[in-house]
C-alpha cells in the first residue's frame, strides 16, 4: 500500500516538473491533429448528403462516450425526414447496427450518437490483431423532401467505409491520445516529427560518413533527445513545421475552422 502511494506521489511530482518543458509541444501537436481531422479528412458523399462516421474514442480533443455520425446535405438541399442505417460488420461473425430517424436535415451539420456500435479499439491477442469490426456501412433507408414527398433517388443508397488503424500506437511503439494535466492531447504529430528528424539527421547519401550517421542516429532514443532539445519550452521547431503545413494547405483561421 505504502509503495503504491509513493509511486503515485513520484508520478505526480514528475508530471508537475515536466509540464513547463513539454506542454507547448503537446499543444502544437494536438492543434495539428485537430486541423488535420477537420481539413484533411475527406467527407464521404452519398447522392445529396455528406457524412462522417467517427469511430475513435477521441475526436478534436474530446473523449467521446460512443461513436458519432456527422451528416449534412449539400447547399440548397434538405430533407424533412430521413431514416439511416449504420452497420459495423465483422465478416461472418457479428454485425452491430444503429437505425436513426432524423428530421429537418439540411446543410447545417447534424451530429448523432451511434450507441449500438463499439469504438474500433484494436488489440493484440496471441500475436494476432483483434478488431471489433472490419468495415462500416451507411444506408439511406427512407428519405423525404421538404414537402414530405418520398425521395426515391436517395433511398436504398449505401456506401462502405473501411477504417484505418495506426498499429504503431496499438503496439505501444508510439503515442497517440494521452490524458495529461486535466486535458487531452494527441502526440501523433510529435511522433511524426521525431521520425522526420531522424531522416534529416541520417540523410540520403550513400557514403561511409552517412553509414556512420545511420548507425548513430538509428537509435531512436538519441533522436528523441535531439528533438526535445530543439522543442523544449517553446516548441520552436515544431511550431515552424506546423506553420509550413498551414501555408501549404492554405488554411484560413477564424470561423472557417468551424465550418465543414
């Protein structure tokens, strides 16, 4: 009992000590992930609707209680009522299903919980990847226009979506979302920049010197030390790379961040 209390106390002290050194880098990494999820994740399109199924436990810095469906129509389109079926299927084993009734669906995004579908948490058991389902399928069962007439052009349309898993995080080789200092951070950008730093340090020249660099900087722990030396306190290098990303994507700040 005393040992567990001491370990917990030491952990809290360490968290307090490291906070001013790495908090800025954590914030930039999370901001990058949020921008990427909003601007770089393509929406799925099905006739006159656009939608996104969020199957991960964390999204835009928040911890979800269930997967979510985000849906809207094209500008100028609308439905007085829609019945949508969302299925998560593990071939020949199980199918999770949520049937949703929506009213007044238009170009203002509607978000609903998919309470019957589990998060797609990937695990390893007996050296095999275990997944709750292989793919998701959305089908418009019924759709009625704003006058209440059935829109048969939209009905019985379906689309299949296969989630992408980052196994490095599942295996514990890299960090993804973490809960720290009372907030939620995503560290994938930090992990990506550490790999980029390793590539920059090694270079691509095939000389005896480059082979020596490959041997030295092939050690990830050493690359991490160099990365954090350049990003401690103010996260200068990470901020510069993030600004390059914003310019490349031509992302506009302000209200446009919330529109999609």
